[in-house]
């Protein structure tokens, strides 16, 4: 799960496995695998970074994300 911010300002957690695409429209629009669309305050680059960090934790749990080792 990754933490994001609704466009209205509230924080929420999203299952990163559900993300199909992330677009800058110029706001950040996330399309989920079930075709639901979410508008978030987070920048596209930040969403991608969070998804990559999540994937690293899931697929390589012995790597410490904070230290990069």
C-alpha cells in the first residue's frame, strides 16, 4: 500500500498493485485496473517513486529502503 493525498486534501492508502496508469492532466490522474479513476494531489513522479519503493519492499524485503542497501 502507498499513501496518497486526495485532491480534496485527505490522506488515503492505495494498493499499488491496482494501478494501471498514472497521468499528468496537468493534475495527477491514476487509473486503476478496474477502470476507476482517482485524482490526487501527489505529483506523478512522487506516485511512481512510491510504487517503486513498494515493489522493492515486496520483491526484495532484505533491502533497507532508507539506506539503499
